C-alpha cells in the first residue's frame, strides 16, 4: 500500500494547481482522475471548449469585421459542426499535453481511477480495467468539479435536447435554438450560436440575467442581443418541455410556447460527488452536491481534507479555483500566505464579452458611500473606429471621499483582457488621478480607461 503526503482527487484547475504547489514544496503527490485524459471538466467540457468554440465561431463567421462590411458578411459561407469540433479537438489535445508535461516536470504521480474514501486517511482506487488498489495519505484535496443538472422532466436525447456537455458533441448546427438558463453558461452559448446567425430564444425565470453583474452593463448587453435578433424571455418559468412534431416545445408559466429545432438546457450544475464515499468520513453535501468549506483555508469538516473549485460553489471560475488549490496546498503544509487580494475579476465569454471587478454601482449605493461614475465608450477610441466597434463601454466607479477606484465594469470587445488594468488599480489603492495623469498606448481600447477617468474627474473636480 503506497503512501502519499497529498492525494488530489480530480485534475481540474484547482486540483492541478494544488498538486503542483504541493510537489514544489517537496511533498509526494498523487492525482487520481477517472477521466480519459487529464484536465477535468475545465479542459474537456467547460472553460476551454466553450471559449475555443466561441473563438472559432467569431473567426469563421467574420463577426468582428461586420462593423465594416455589414451583418451579411462571412469568412466561410457554410459553417458546419465539423468546422467547430475540428479546432476544439486540436486545442484540447494541446491542453492535455501541457498538463501531462507539467506533472512530469514536477514529479506528480497520476492514476486514471475512481477514488472512494475507506476512512479518513485511506482511499480505494478503481481503474477502468477493474484493477483495485488502496493508498494512504496525510492530506487530501477534493477537486471533482460539477456536471450539468438534468431534471427528469426534460426529455434529454443527446440530439435535439442537450445539456452543456452534449452540445460539444452535436453532429449538426441547429436551424433555431432555445436556451433555458440565463446564467453564465446559458448566456455564453446563446450568444455564440447567435453569432452564427442561428435564431436564438433565451429563457430565464428570474427578472434579470447575470444578477451579480452591474445592472447598467446587463441592460446594455440585453439591448445588443435584442438588436441582433435574440429573443430574451425573462420573468417566466418553464412549465413543461416536450418533444413536438417539429422539435422541442417549451411551455412557459405565462402561457407562451417556444418552439425550436434544438434545445440547450443550461439551468444549474451538480457536484460530481457520487461514489466518493464522503459519508464514510463525515463530509456532508447540499442538495446540489456542493461541499461546505472554510472560506479562507478550504478545509472541509475533516480538517486534513480540503475541497476547492466548482464543487464548493460560487464563484465557480477557473481562475479562482486555481488560487483556491494553491492556498489549500500551502495551508496543508504550513506555508504562510499573505491576505488574499481585495478583489478578483469575473469574465463572461459571451458575444460581446462582459468582465467586472470590484463593487457594482448597486453595491456601492447600498453601502452608503458617496460615489461618482465615469464612462468610456469604445466608439470614442480611435482603436474602436479602426476595429469597426460600434458598441461596448467601460464604467469606472470612484469614492467621492477617497477618490479610490471601487469598481470597473466592461461590456464589449476584449473585456476580459482589459479588466486587469482596473483590477490592478483597485488592489493597489489607486485613485481617479491615476487615469488622468498616466499615458495609455494609442490607439488602443485601453484608452477607454483614460476617457472614463476624465469623465469622472470632470464631475468630481480637482483636489
């Protein structure tokens, strides 16, 4: 029976970061993953596939050039599912290769097996071949990720009614598409297919989508979607989903029926905790299979067993999951860490992108802090004109008293890249004067920070 100082179950962003960190600290590490290849949900069905699909669609459709050449412009006239999947597989193969090399370089062992806790310091590993081994450990990390929630009332068939995993394996593009779920995944796929000129209906039972994003950004985002023909149904829940004569039919509680060629159900996810034997060691999960942990150390109710990533719930971002894994590994082996940064960014890879860091205007107003906003629209930048960008903007929120930047919010081209300027200024305690006094490369979309800073400075006045 082999012994490891750190056992990691799952090789997604948090698992691989924890494994490499523990190995760099000089400890023996085993990563157990039941998947065919390393990488977990993030590489094979989540973060990387959806972003690869998005980039492929934008390139082949000529979406970024339509500001100049019109909405009818396309780089490739007849785009098939094969065109999309071909690039996807190349990207995923590269990601797996990089991860394998990273593990090899750091001396991290890998077992392709399903893990089951026998007791608090021992697991049973069952390989695909049926071979069973037991290993012991000092510390363990649960990083098993999530899978799509599939209610029994939805007639999934893998062809016309799909979840967000199955959409990556479709054999044809839909003529029309209904997306149920206005969260990050649903919004991303709805806009990706819309960029392919597929008529899309997005259904969300709540009154708004992306309720953690600044409302002004969401309002502008929805306006852009409706302007290009996406139907957005808010505030009405799904009553039934049935297979009709021509395809899926969704009946809403307000009496309306939505018919389409294909349906994507993207309303929620559940933790991949079945078969882990968590009850054996006394670790409880909620109704969606999420594990409760200490918010700072990521310890479960069993102090030497940690959990990180999507399986612990919000924010369920690859970037934050990686940092959770690193923090947990350092804590397990007594390595002190400085306090975490004040804020971290959210990125939504829709078309257009949305990214946000710090407080929204609603949060600042609720806190009672006197504030002022500045806005820089991409069409006001020379780079925006060069790129043919007619929509999108940057919004900065400043404290009136301290002049510090409280929040940065972007909707539009390159938002997930541009947000890091705002993140750095917030975490370093920068003020509105930073944007006024510093020069930005010209022409760039980042110049919108200068425009937004001056916009706020003009209202706030000199101090």
